[in-house]
């Protein structure tokens, strides 16, 4: 959730650190800071607020060619300057930046206080700085290893020492950390986005791995000082992809990118000869696919809702029992892991801690897990036994839009592949393929109706509370719609199954509580229209997201039309208007759309 950057080379470090932190702003944070090793010692600047506030606070001359930086999302202690990173040892010669949570921080703080150490922050990270400084080991590497032996929890850390000015020592356990390789300079980041302006060669650290980074290179090793000999990888992301490109917000840019990104994702994956999907990354042959008796999808937030949509697709096309569950709850209920169940982990970043821990729990019990992730080389992608890369391109806005659409398409491809080794006919396989090929143009058609959606969104923005309702295939759409609306408009939005309205929620319907109803042209059309009449009969304002050509009769509602595709694929398109509704409502309310309060793009802690 936080961001780490580091630099060692011939350039002035401060500017590179601040630039790197600005590229990580989308991850969510409330304070920022850097530490630079200057000729006169370690210089530290920390501020509460945005990276721009940190930049404004920097001295005009802050020399030094080695440094580390951080954006903090408050966990231990509020967002204050003393709690901002870097955190230091008592003499200030050790500086530490840290992502993650130390579970035994309270006990370690008490032990340090008893030993006479004066703690100056509420953070768990400060504990690490003192432990490293007090370690009897001789080298910085051994001091870090010894200090971390007393720690339980998750971390990605970078350690700078005034006594070892030629290096930064880093370590990872449960939180991502990447090294970037340049010409006589090295970069450190918690995300490739912090490095892409400077290098295309990176090394991803694994859990339990350490690295010594100097301007001339790096060495990776274990806690037993055994070298691991990591090989650099090429990254596909470009700096241009991280730019706003003239758009007002990243969320808006990413909504508009969907027609082209979807076309790119599907390219080469639709096998019309055999009416199936080509998914070599799954590493499952037809016999293994046919042996799957159940599918369990695990994700958090929007990924979970996409998983519900995906589970329904798999049941429809492959006739295999499938369901979705919140990954954050999965491992704590001692789940039964079945050998003939395919577990699917869904994550935009590939770093979602709850989902990663669920993957490890499944594998520990002998289960097979594949991933639907967007970031090549991410922790979940490397941990899984195979997977489907989403290829949505960088997604910067905290509120997921194009990555969510790609998740749903990933499930459609998986369902098609599973169905075609079972009872899905060649004709139906081609029908789904042709439907998938129509989706990019149909998304463009929905985006073309943005002026009308904008007007509807402005009407919804004034409500303090809203319902989103849908039935069967429409319910995941409603859940995602409510999620998107609440996270960027800060309006209370709750999703219900339309069939459950009369079992309680109908009591809240009033002139001040609007409902957004998802009403596709399917076998439940008349039942959904009947439920919508129950809302308007109680003077509840109503917005209907439906298919073009659907006759709503005399229903008193604003309507948003979506082009019809195949019934199995319709929910993917029905989700697009909810993205635009949320965006324009938040815009009307003047909120920070790309960085909603209290939220982070990549949730790397439990």
C-alpha cells in the first residue's frame, strides 16, 4: 500500500527519489519522506500530505548520490511528521523505509524501551532501525539479517547507513520489492512504475531474499548468506503509458482505453478452428482441464465481484460447479482443499496480500492455483502454478475499471476453454468467440453515450445513500457498481439482489434514496421490471441499466441502454455504465478521483 524508492549512482538522488515517489502516488499514502546520504551526513526530509508537499519542503541544495524514499499509508500511528518514513536509529545513522506490518512490534518496542532506547514515533518501522543499529554484527548485511530474525510479520525494507555509504541493503517478506539496473546506477522500488523512466531491466526479489545494492550492481542472498544469483528480466511497461495523455484523471483515461485494451487482450487467444480459447499460460492440457470437477475463485473487492461474474460464466459454459469467495476470509476458515478443484486467484496488481496468502494456503494443502493478474512478474503471478495475464496495461487510478473488465474477459476465456473439453458444442463455442470479438466496439458504443450518463450521474451525486440492485447475472454488476460509486463519490451505496428487496430493503425506499437497477434482456426481464415498479410505487427515484430495445412500459425511470451481446457475456458490458456513473458523480462532487481517501491501489497488508 505504501511506496519505496531508492537510488545509487552518479546523479543527485533527491530529484530521482521524489520523481519515483510521484509515480507511486496511486498506491495510496498520507505522508512522504526521503533520506539522502550527503557529504556532510544523512539528510532527512519528511512531510504529511502529498509528494508535492515533500518537494516544496526540500532544501534548494540537497546534494548526495545515494538515498531512499517512501510514501506511507498510516497503520501504526496517525499521519504525522514523526511517523513518516524514513525512520531512524537513535543517532540517525541508520535510516529505514518499510512496507508491511510487523506483528510483534509492540513487544519489540517494550523491549527496546526497557533497554533504554527512546522511541520517537508510533510506528513499527522505527523498531527495525533501532534493532539494526544495536546489532552486534559487523557488516550492514549481517546487521539487517540479525535484526529481522527478531521480527514476525510482512516487510519490504530498504536500509541506508552513514557507516556504509556505498550501499543500500534491502529485504523482502510478503511485500513486493524490485531492483532496477542502469548504467553504473541502480534503482530500488516497491513497484516497477517507480523505475520505468530509468530502466527496462529489473530483478524481482522473492520472499526471504535480501540484496546488497551498490551503484555498480547487486547481490541477492538468503538469511544464511547463500547467494541466489537472480537474473534480470525485461519489463514491458513504458513511461508513456503512465502519463495522463491530456485526460483530466487516470480513471477517465482508463475507462476510455478499454476498447483498445480489450482488443489487445483477446488478440491471439481466440481459436476459431476449434472454437475454443488458447490459454497456454494455464499449463493445463485438455485431459487436465477435463479432470477439473469444481472451480473456486478468490479475490478481494472488485476482483471478488468479478470472480462472482466469472463463476457464473464457468457454470453456464462448462457446466462445472463454481463459486467465488473473498480471499481475505478464505484461509481463516480452515478450508477443505480438493485435488480436483481448480482455484483461481484474481488480482489487478498481483500483490494483494490476502489473495497471496490464500494461494499459499491452497498450495500448502496440495491444491492447484492459477492466477488472473495484470502485472507480469508480480508475487501472485510467480506464486501460482499457471495463469492468464490480463494485459490491460498500467492501471493507475485506485478505482479499477479496465483491469476489472479484463478480469471478466479472462473468466470468459477460461469458461470457454473448460466448456470446449466438455459439452459446449462447436457452434456455441463459435457463438461465444464472435460475441467476444464484438465487445471492443460495443464498449465504444457505450462510451459514446457518455453525455447522457453524465446527466444521470449528476442527479445521483446529490443523494446521501443509494441502492444498486440486480438479479442472478446482474447481481455482480450491481455489487461492482455500488463498490465503484462508494469508493470515489463517498456516498453510501449498497447492493442487493433484486429478489431480496421485499425481504427488508424496500423499507428504506423513499424520495431521497435512488436505486440503480440492472435489468438485462433475459428470462427474468418481466420479474425485474415488476420489482422496479415496486420501487417507483414508493416514490423511489430509479435509474435502469438495460439493453437497447427493451420495453420498460410505463416505468418512471431514467434509462441507460447497453448494446446486447450473447447472454453469457452481457454482464461484462452492463458494468461499463457503472464506471462512468461513479466517475461523473465524483467529478460533480469535486473529489480526488484517482486517489480516494483511506484507500490504496495495491493492498499489500492484511
